[in-house]
């Protein structure tokens, strides 16, 4: 609340992305990675048709279709992972999840079924290049942020380092491909040649809003924001999917409980197929509890919130802050505190079912149910604008995988799962076997 009209946000620290955007002439860079009136202009337009629950729900049918197609490629990706031929360093399953995230977000953003995840089906190689460019570019950019050398030579002295050039190359690849795709979409819309799926996509709606009286965004702005959405969704959503997949594969009892719940919901209210209603919290409480438990035990980011104090004299828990101080909400240790969580190192989705939540009310442990701790998307005016869509994608794809496949792995302990920092904390997925269920 003390942040005022133009609050700070974590994107402000991504100076590598900001520099690339300015160098390439992207007009929304100042808004996306800054603050002030330009941020407010871009943000208000971008979040429309994304953050509202009903808007996000409207994209669910297309995401389900994309998830069904992507799920078919799971076993082939696992085979590449087992053989070591999946792009080097046993990353075939990680790449599969990145492509699955791209396929689902593309169905929402552009109404297009890109089908990059299933390597057994033909797909446009440009879409595969986009995913690879996004993953490589973002990975390098994040590593730069943690390097003292890059901070001094690249940020402070202004030189373009070898690592920056590598990050920029990934960004350039993705931007070049996205420009052509989005421009083609825009031209076909002007000629009334869009398919039914494309007509109800985010991009189509955004182009309609851009033409409304009083609009303060350009067509170029809309195109850049569409690129940003596609670009960011590849790495972040796939990381969350990866950790959920780890737990489902290593814990057969958890997997079977989830399969039983989703199968029952699909038959009862989905007409034999996933649907928004079947995946609602009322019909699939264990699914929602499982995803919440994954975030508690293996978050894709331990820092839930980062804010810069904009006023002098702000008092927080007896400490007086001055303007410019940075306040970080670190959520991981809260969820791992044995004073608050029983056996915190055990994966127990049941702790998030309603009966367990109700039992914590009025106790010290109820702090773990605070909404600021329930996800990695930040909070307030700078909350990730695609967070609702991302959560829908995670619920949908995890459910689709469990419906289609019985998954297992020889790795049963989290201690044996390695991970690395990309845009978020990403698990290096172990070998997983996929056995057909239906």
C-alpha cells in the first residue's frame, strides 16, 4: 500500500532484458521493465483479458486441446531422455515441458495449435526455434544477474560481454520469429481471415481493444506485448510443471489419488474430457492441494515478493524503513518451519485440503495459509499478469498427463534431484517411464 500509484516490481532488476529491448527499439520496454506512467499505461492494457477469472477461464477449452496433443508426446520425450539424445545433458524432458508450455500459451495468445511438444508429429520448425531461443536467452540473462563480473563490466561500465551477446542472440531469434507470426496474424485479422480459435484469442481481443475510442496503445505495442507473453511463458510455466511432475512420478500413492480424483471429475462433470468445471477446486480439491504442496516444498522461486520503499518512516514489525530500502518476502523458510508445518520435508497435499486449513485457524500455523505465500507470481499491482492462465495450464497439463499415463521413476528422494537457476528454479528431470493408461 505504501508503494503508491506506481509500485516497484521485480522486473525492474532485469537490466539485461531492458537493455536488449532498448537496443532493438521495442517501444514497451520502459513500461514493462520500469515504473511510472508508462508502466501503468502498458500494464493496464496488458492485464486486460488475462487476470480476470472469467477471462482466463475463457481460454481453458483451447488450452485443454493443446494439452491433449502435447501429452501424446510424453513417452517419446522420455525415450529421448533415456537415450541421452534429447538435446544434450539429459534435458529432453525439460525441453518437452518448455514446448508444452509454449503450445498451451500459443493456443491462448494466438488461437494456434503449434504442436511442438510431440516429436512424433510434424511441426513448424520456426516454433521450435522460438522455444529454443527463449529458453537459451532467458537462461543466460538470469545467469548474468548473479555474476559480479557481468554486473561491473556489463551494467556499470556498459560493455557488451560474450554472455550478453549469447543472451541477445536467443532474444533476437525469438523476436524475429514472433514478429513474422504476429504481423501475419494482424494482417489476416484485418482481412477477416482468422479461424474461429484465432478470433477468440488474446491477441485478437487486444487488437480490438487497441481500436477502441480512447485507447492509448498502438498496434506495435500490442504486437510487442504478445511477444512478451509468449516469450516469458515458455520458461516459467515449464519450471512449475517440472517440479509437479517430479513429485507425481516419485510418489505413486499421490499419483493414484490424483488419477482417481481427476477421472471421477471428468466422468461426473466433464463429459469424459477435462473441462474448467472438472478442474475447479470444488471438483478437484486434491489437484489444487498437490500444486500448493509442490510450491511449499519445491518452489520455483523462494522470494515471493520484492518491493522498494517509496516513503520515509514506514514501520514494519518495529523496524523503521527509509525511502529506497528494499523489502523482500522470502516464503520458503516459513513453509519449512517445523513449528508451523508438521514434518515439513514430507510431501503431503492433504495439508492444504479445506479441513486442514480450517483446523489451523486461530493458531500460529495459520500464517502458512496467507495468500502471499500460495504461489510464485508476486502480489498487488505488479503481480504477474499471466498468473491465472499459468495456473490453469499447470492444472490442465498435470491432469492430462495423469489421465493418459502412469508415470514412475527410480529416483524417489528429493535429495537426488538436482536443479539450476534459470528464470526460475528448474529441476533437472530424472528418467521417467510413461505407461499408457487409456
